C-alpha cells in the first residue's frame, strides 16, 4: 500500500512538472528567423581581446561562462523567455562561440579538436583572424559546421559553431549561413 502511494505521488509530481514545462514553452512561442540587415555592428570580448561583426538587428546572449550565442531578434526573445521561465529544454538554434582553456602539450589544433569530437574524419585548413584554423563538420550532438582556432597566446581554443538544417533526417544547408560567414570573416584579435 505504501509503495502504491509513493508511486502515485511521483506520478502526480511528474504530471505537474510536464504541465508547467508545456505552459512555459507555450509562453515562449517559436517564430520565424528574422533575416539579417546589411548594416553591421561590432561585438567585443575584452578578456580574450577579440571582436567580430553581426547584423545590426541581431543580438548576442552569454550562456554560461564559455558560450556566446548570436541570435536573430525573434530567436533572442524566445531564448530569453525560456531562460526566464527555466524551461527544461534546449535553447533555440543559434551561431555559438565556445571558448575552452587548453594545455597544448605539443598537440596540434586538429588533435585538440579531435579530443572533444572523436568521430570527426575530415578537417580542412583555413585562416581566421590571421590564425591557422580548422573547418569541420561534427555530428556528436546534431549536425554542426565548426571552425576552431587558438587565441594568439595559444591558451584558449575558440570554436564558432552553427547547426545544419535537417531534412528527412539528413543535414542539408547551414542554418543562417550568411551570418555565420560574417562572424567568421570579421573575427579579429585586438590588444
């Protein structure tokens, strides 16, 4: 009898949690991504001394101590609502800039990136902010296009990541490619 009461209590508690989660998600409606305007503005990160450009109508949102999200106005409002209401769900799709402290120990950029993403096969060398960088696709937590590079002092790894659009379970085009390309091409280090 006690076990039945405990199980009934747990079941009712989970119904309440699911119901409040659904209500909060309904209050944070998902709207269509707003296209970028041609005019840009500069986003600065003082601690690591980098900057990049985003469209004037886009916003950034810090998430944790290691991520900066680049979002269109509708997605920014949705993300703010989800965080404010503590909705237990993933944040909406965005261009994400990750920063990770690294200890090189004579390892290459590819080796460090592969350590976090062991399933990556194909790397392409490129340049970002006059730094050697690698361009790759990962499918660890969904299909993403990534570009990783070191800070000039080689103490941090910066990865700019964006999800792919998915059709019939397969990746097709890069989500918000125009803005992703703008972030990558405008990325610079200043000291």
